[in-house]
């Protein structure tokens, strides 16, 4: 039995802990926050569901989530750029995209972990390794294990341990996430002129929505509703109804953060220490792949350990197998975000017009290479 320390009780950390504990290993998850149950919702594409299947959690997540049907992409003026039926999306990707409350997903990931496996208010402050054992220091304790997995997000302490400083920068816009007590008829995305608003129905009486728009750093999170209201007030009358989504969202289901970005970590592992998820490859939200790539990492790592590889070998193989795919999706997500956040309405509308010229079938083929259950993105993925 190997003792694994995991820094971070997010999606990557809890999924990995579930899988490793299921193999009979000892797992301790050290989490900075006191409460990990807050948040809005998350979309899970078929590649994420396939990873959950590999962790024996796919059926539980499908049961607790809602399938997304027909999706429509519009300009702020209301012009339809693209409409894809539920049947056509399933034909391309194998099954529907699903939406789940983040708290429900975290509950499922953590359900089988032993008592005390997750230690809240235990941020990892420092790491040391002699090549055989790893020591993680928190404010109140020193924890020793055979291996350490850094799943501690974009600002990862473990990634800095492996790489030194990793410069971060503000991407130019905040991101709002919420779950509203209302249901639009279809899933949709309104984008152009530096504004992006999406919505995904969650059953009969709730909608997961997200929004992004150019704003100075630090201007939105202190007063997220006011900042979002100002942004949505600039929409044309055809899109004014979108303001009703945040208005119908309770405070506990509203999240607003400045979009902070950095390059993927050059080094993912050294000896018995590795990073996964956003710690390894921070993902902007525009392709809905942050959680999906974290789950792919977790499933791949658990599979390698199940094959009998010692931690250092499993970590090296994980980097070889996952780096190219994850980093390419990082680049795609960043490119989509930059295109959506173009300030000038004219340039934004030109980009949407060019998107409209790409037939739906080739567009779905590209999407399938990202999000289908067994997506491949070139050699070495």
C-alpha cells in the first residue's frame, strides 16, 4: 500500500483520491478552504463522463445531472449563428453534455472517502522530498507520505515547487457563474462585442448560466451583481432578457472571479511529486473543459497506478500521455476566449460571421476531437 498526499480537494483532487483509495492505497487530501461545497454548477462533456466511468462514478453523476438538448449560438442582436439539435450533438459526441450542481459533483466524488481523508483548512505551504518520501507542511501540521499529487489549482504551491515562479496575468475580464431559478427553452450562447453569456437548462426549474465581459481587474468581484448589471444593460433589446438570469440567482449560487491565467507548467513531475488539473494546465472556461481535463488526468493516473507502476513512474507516464492533449486544449480555450472578448462590436460580428460560414458537420468534428468520450488530439495524447 502506498500513502498518497493530495494537495487540493477540487475536482482533480477528489476524483484522484476516490480512485486511489479504491485501489487500496492510503489517501490524505489537504485542502486550503474550510468549505468546499459552495459554487454554482458545471458542464460535463462526454470525455469527462468517460473519465468518470473509468473511476466507476459515471452512472452516479448521470443520475444527479441534467442532459443538455438543442443549443443555439446568437449575436447580441439576436441573429442566429448556429443551431445544433440534441440528436446531432449526440451523434457527434456519443451522448449528451450534462450539467450538475458543483456541490452535487463534489459530494459524489467524496462520498466513499474514509473519515478524515479530507482535511479542510490545511493549505500546503511548503514541500520537501528526499526522492523516496514527501513532506507537506501546513500551518498546523507536518504530513509525510510516499507521494504527493498537486491538485491545488492555478496558484499551485506544488507547481511552484517543481518549476519555480510561474507568472500569472489578468486575462482582461471577470467570469460570473450562477444557477438561476428559471428555465429558458434551450441551451444557448450569446457572444460578440466583448460580451459572452451562456445558459444551460437544469431540469424543470433551474438554469446554469455563465457570463464574461471586459472590465478592469478587481472591479467586478467586490460588487458582482452591480458590475454584471452594467454589462448586461449594454446589450441590445433582443438580448435584454439575459439580465433575468442573474436577477433570479440567489447569492449562494452566484460566483464571480477575475479570470487569471498562466502558461501550463513546464515540469509536471519530479520523483514522487506531480501536478494535475489546473495546477498543471490552467484552463480558461470557454470550452467547458476545465473539469473534463482534470477528470481525464485523474482517471489516467489511477489507471497507471492500477497497472502496478510505482508513483514516480506513474507520474512520468502521466505527463507523457496527457501533456500534449491538455496543453492543446488550453490553447484552444484561450483562443476562443480572446475571440469572444474582442472589444469592438464590428470585429466581434465579423468573427461570428466567419464562424457561421463553417458548416456544422466539420465544426462538430473539431469539437468531437476535444470532447468525445475517446477524443484524440494528435499523437502522444
